[in-house]
C-alpha cells in the first residue's frame, strides 16, 4: 500500500466524489430535460431544494443553461467537472497520465456540449469519458488504496445523490453494501457508528432519506484536521 499525504488522500476522495457528481447529475438532468422544456409548470426550485443549492435561476431555460454550463455558478455541472479536473491534475503521479486523459476528454466534451444545438446528446460524451476514467482507474492504477479512495468517494456521492432523489430502496441498499466492502480498504478514518446506522436505516421498511444524507455526508473524517492514513500520517 502506497503511503499517501493527507493532501493527496483528500484529493483522491474528492476526485471520486466530483466525478460521480458530474455523472449522476447529468443522468438525472437528462431524464428530466424533455419534461422540463415541455411543461409550463416544471418546478426547478424543488430540484435546487433537494440538492441544497440556492435557486438563483430566473426561468427553466435559464436553469437548463446555467446549471449545466455556467463557469460562474459554483453548483453547475461544469464547475463540478472542473473541480474533478483540478484534483486529477494534482494527482497525475498517483493515477497516471493515461487515466488523467479521460478527465481531460470529459472537459473537452463539456465545452463542445456548451456549443451544441443538442446539448443533452452532447453531454453523453461527458458521461462516457467519466465511465472510461473509472475503467482506467481499475485497469491502470496499481496502488490498491489509491483505487479504493477514489471508489469510496464515488460510492458516497452516489448514495448521497440517490437519497436526494429518493431512489428506490433496493438501489440504495445495493450501494450501501458496496460501501461496506470499500471503506475498510482505504486506510481512511471513518465513523463506524454512522456506518452501522446507515446499514440499519436501509434495512428499515421505509427509508429516512434525510438521515441517510446526514450520515453519508459525515461518514468519512477527511480534510486537514480529520483525515489520516493507516500508516500513521
């Protein structure tokens, strides 16, 4: 297992989270796009509320444009992709240039989608490149803890997003099972009681989505003050 600095462990974790955030948000947004454009009553404010982002948009058309592509909106898909890119650039040594290339291709695809007359179709290229990035992590990154930290960030973000859109129980339960396996392989500090509580929550007959979000967001103790590796950094 490679010894990682807390900075790079944190970057790997957020590379996983941001790449999944872009992927899942594009999927959710694409599924709603047609009904949003066709419906006079589409409530994008409810989407913002569920995502816990400020509703700064003036119309559904403004929402569709700025939420996807705005450089100024810190909550846009574009901004989250650039955060993934910034982390990936700093992790070139850990993940390798070929793996990094697919995040760079996702940024290129996003810029092309901004200019496209069919942006939803063009955004598919972004998700394709993110999937290819994850595949390269599996295929080309030799260090198991590097792979596991990226995948843990990805899994946590997915559970968070699934809870926000009130995904069905089986899907969330499946992701929690994967989380249980992945988290012990990272060497990161995490709250074992919250993990137990998450498993209890998804076994309930009716999911408490709010509690799932609260637990998953505070499960991993990452950051300058909280993140440490098994090697004792």
